[in-house]
């Protein structure tokens, strides 16, 4: 049996203040399922993350939740997904989500969402994996992040080849299409940090 292309979805455990965010989460879950793609997410049954999982399941998709024991005891975990994995630590959760995913997508969320998606971007830069990373820019939510990534490049803290690997789009299908087309950047023998310390960028 062929394993489907699987996307880890990082997003808020709250719904946000505008219905546009919840609508986007439902669309992401539904479109992943309709396109035959699997979903890996944080295992909760609340906020945007719960909406993604419920929509994917309702559309006949495959959903894997990964939740730390400490959070399972404090919030509503989703026992209705295809598979719910309970792990000991947040680090174990993130590692398992990364191992089970072919791409990483961020919907709007708070600091936890940013930490999770930027860690995967960092791992991609370092060559720990060669999987695409993208932000669904719902109602301009990630416009400041687009500016921040540009500032990293302009100020010499991240090489253009690594800022170019991050995808931003307001359309979920366009973002998923970019994941399927993704080719990792060429790498030098030195680390990204050492490369940026060279006097002149190639």
C-alpha cells in the first residue's frame, strides 16, 4: 500500500477573533483529504487544529494526531482521528510529526505555531531534512513574517537560497502545489552560518 503524501499542519489551539481563520482551517483539512494527502497535527480537538482534523476526517482523509501526555491531561485531545499518538515530551512530539510528514504548513497561530514551523525551516536549512515549508497567509496574517524573512535576507543573516525555500501563499491549493514541485536548494560543504560569514555572497 502506497503511503500518501502527508502534510504536518501547525496552527492555533484557539480559533482566533475572526471567522476567516476557522474557515481557512476547515478548507485546509478538506482540501488535504480531497487531494488524497494525509494530515499530521498536534492532536487537539480545539481551535484551528481541531477544525483541520475534523474537516479532513469528514472528507474521508487520514489524520494522525501527536500530543504530549501533559497536554492530553490539560486539553481536549481528539479521539476521533485515524490515529492518536500520546508521547512524553514536546520534543518527542515535534520529532515524530517531522518523521511522519513530507511537508509542513502553518495556518495562523501563536508563538507555538511559529516555533514549530520555523524549527522545520531551520532543519531544512541545515539539511536535517529536505522537505518544503510553507505559510498559508490568511487575510494577511503572515505579512509581518514575509517582511521578517526579507529582513533576514537583506541584513545578511540568511542566504537567499534559504529564504527562497519558504513558501507563502493565500491559496491552499497553490501552496500544496508548490510543495509537490519543491526541490531543495543546492548546498555547500560549510554550514549556513559559516557560509554567511564569507565576505562576499556567491
